[in-house]
């Protein structure tokens, strides 16, 4: 009898799977083989991730619960059950976070770096910090009385401060708050000593409320629902509506209160009564400052760079190390693997096009461009030079909306044609097209990628870039941009695949066809998340036919591996290390072509609710290069975790030679860069073949 592939027993809950991912990030912070600030970096990432999870996912579950919706996914867990699991998981993990922090600060102490509260400083240091308080903190912090004539203030999302119980000379008890604005640093730095700012404010709080003595105080931090719901069809001006949505982000419902353990019960009651939160929404931390993301200030201190992993300098390898970039693309297509291959050629692609008098038009999509963008500067230069520039700026890129609004306005002011997304669909595709006039004909050059046009994140995210001047890619790029700027409701591309209409059907077809090879079949899917039920069912079916399936999924995975008779042939891995794994690569051993890169994850939002692109890699040598990257990662025994049938992950055992895919790529690219540049080396292929033989 065939198994029921709709059974809830075959699926993990996406929220609980995400929690497991963040626990793997926390495990990096606990790894004592890493330098102490590298560990602190992962603790900061853990905290930042958790903030976003609460602002979006937990807030969303709360809204679903209030709407009395009982089921949300293939796992059939109700919103109430999911919320209960989340709170239980995080309250238990809190002990690990606290132990991790104590371990890190102990190691930092051994290296002469200290995180100290104000009252742990010596008198001379306290006097110096006192001057800093008077001159730099006192003028900008905000003392707030709370009583019958002073209502409890609105607290913006991620507001941070002190709650205080005060007593006047007559013995009357009052309550107040001190808000600590984000413009102030999280820590006040004195040499290699970092003092949490709230411990300084606490010591000098009587300066803020003259005539009162302090009975009790506690630092606190609040989190609100930060998801923006925008009804585009109802708005004549999408820009205005988005700006209003951003303002409302700070007005969302409260969903979390963070405190320090041992806080005065009356103060907790005071906060709870005004914030209307349940006990399980309150997290009290021991011996650890609130706002783990604030540790980025310490991690980023250049004077302490010896306490993080060595910074790798990305390399420009042959053939892109020559000056005539477009002449290279006339002869061959190029695949880059960032950050080991430098992102500079992507920037150069736009900059050279902007300066070239033969360039007629530049078109591209921008999802997350970063704070300082040389690409946008080049686009503005191109407009001023009389070139046609068309840019799709996705204003719905979560938490990058304000930055994208700024860039959109700058481009529009310069004279570029700016498109603000597609109604009802988020544009997540990564594509740039340059059209040149050559010998009385037009020629198109196209860049397609798995990551954003952001030089900053390109140094810490792994991603794939693909350059081509093939005519069929150029025609599809032109058709794609016409779809974005026009009124077309349906566009079918011939070589590329576009969601929401083409990517999912093509993936399902490829999985099904590869499965016909049974025991000889091999599928490798690398993505950030695997949630889509139809894709999972297709993988289960392929596994039941004997097809070998390796999944490299960094974050959420709702598929259950190792189920007898269903997923015996499926292995699921996650790689967590120095770089954030970000490429989407889909490989099918017996298909032609056998390798694809994509902007789309294996989630319903990407496959059916977004504009995405999937690119076939047609050249055998470039497909082999990408395949060898996958094989290297599947051989990794330092950064790779394997998903178990119960939803937990176990670090892969390091048997034989240590294989850290991130560090090996750094080392090998450096070696190739230092050698002769007479020909393009297939460095990944040669390296991986050697590693696989040795291991």
C-alpha cells in the first residue's frame, strides 16, 4: 500500500525547523575552537535572527490565532500549539545563551577585553565615565514620569531603556521610564573595556529625577509586530502607502518583553499592566546584557580584529583580470563563486557599461542594494551620459524598505525610469542587462545571480554569478524587463524560467524525470529553505523509486529524512560557518542541462507569490564547476550538520582529513591567484577531486 504523502507525520513544522537553524548558529557561538570575537559575532547573529523571528513569524502566528484559524501547514500544528512549542523551546535555550555568553566573556578577559557594568569599574574609570554621561548621554536620554497626569508612553519597536521605581521625601512611590535612544552606542568604550550604557544610566538616574531616590530599576526591551501589510490595489500612490506602512511598523502590537533576571516584582507588574503581555512573553536573562545584536559594536572594533577569523580578500581570477570585460563575454560565459571570486566584476559590469559610448541601455533589478552602492552611482552616471536606464527597485524588501525608497528617489531624480515592483507580487529576481550597439547591430549582455547587488553582503554571503552574451538569454532578459515595465499579465520565457508560472513546474518535471533512473538517479538541491509541499512530495516519490537525493538546506526544512519506505534515500544537510550560505543550486544528474541556479528558494512564497528567475547552466565546464562546489560541500566534515528524523541536527563526524569548505576555498583561490594566469584554472574541480580521493 502506498504511503499517504499528505500525512502530517511526514512534515516538520516550519517555525520549529527555523528554531533549530538558529540553534545551529548558537552552536557556532559555543565553539571554543573559534576566536572569541568570532563567537561573539555568532551570538549577535543569533540575537538579530531571533528579533526578526519575533517581529514577523511569532507576530504572524498571533494574528492567525486571533483570527481563530486552526491549521496553517502540512504538519497540521495549530497556531496555539506552535506558539506553545516556540515559547517552551526558547525559554529552555535561554540557559544555553547565558552559559555561552559567560564562556565568551571569560575568553575575552584572557585577551584583555572586558565587558563590565559601571559598578565594576574602579573609581578612576567611574569618574571618566561620569564625564561621558554628563557630556554625551545626559543631553539625549529621555526621562519619563508615569502617573495620572503623565500616561505610559508609546514604545517603538525594539525600544530599550530603564523602568524605575522612585520615592520622594514624603515616602510617595512613583514610577518612571528612561528611554535610551538608538543614536547612543550600546556600549561606552574605554580602551578595551566596554560598559553597557544602561548600567551607566542606572547609576546616574537620580540626576534625571531630582528630588527622588531610586527604590528599584530594571533594564527592559520591547518587540512589536513589524510586518507591513500593504493593500496595493487600493492605493493610487504606492510610495506614499509604503511610507505610511513604515511609520506603522513602530505601532504594531507588542509581542515580547525582555528583562534582567531578579528584577523587582513590582516593576515587572508595572510594565506588564501597561504592556498587556502574558508571562510566557517575558524573557528574563541572567548575567547578559539585553539586545544581543548590540554586540556587533564590539565585534566591529578594528583594534580587536585579531580576535576574529582572518579576513579573506576576494580575488579576481582569469579571465576577468583583464581590462576588456565585455570582450571576454563576447568569447565565453563566466561563472563566479562569491565571496571567493570577487564581486568587483559585477560592479565593473555596470560601471564599464555606464562609461562606454556604445552602451544604449542598462536594465536591472534591485532588491537589497546596501547603504553605499557603487552600482547605483554608476547607473546615475549612465543616465547623465544619456543612456537609457531602467531599474526595478523592490520597495517591499523587508527591513530594507527605507533604504530602497532612498535609492529609488535618487535614481528617479537623476532621470532613470524606476519601477516600484509588481502589484501583488514581490520581485526577487537578480538580473542585469546591458545593451550595446556593435557594428550596426544590437548586442545584449546579461548577468544573472542567486544573490543581491550588494557589494557589502557579497563579502560575507556565498553566491553564484553568471555572465553571458548568448542571444537566447538576451532575448529572455528583454522580454522579462518588458514584463516588469508593461501591463503584461503572463510572460513565458524560452531559456530562463520565471516564477510564479514556470520555475515550480520545471522543478517538479526535473525531479520526476530524474527519478525514472531509480538507483542511478541523483538529485542535489541547495537552498536556504525547503517548505513547498508539492516539491517535498515529489522528492518523497523520487526517493521511493530509489533515486539518491542530497539536500543542502541552510535554514528551514519541512521534509523528514530517513522515513522507512518514504525518504530512505534522502539526506538533509545544513552548512553553518564563516560565510552565510546563500546560493540556490539545483542539480539533476541525468538531465540536460543538469545544473540550474536560481534566486528562488523552495518555498511557496518564492515559487507562487514572487517574481523569480531560474537559470540553466548550458556549458559543460561551468556546470561541472558548480557541481564540484556541491560535492565539496557534501564532503565537508567541519561545518556540515545532518538533519535527523526527530527534527534535530547532529554535526557530521570529522573522519579522516578535516574538510572545511569555506577555508579550503579561501586557501585554494589564494594559491591560484598567486600562480600563473595564462589560462582559466578549473580550481574547484581539481581541488574537490583531490579532497574526495583523500577522504
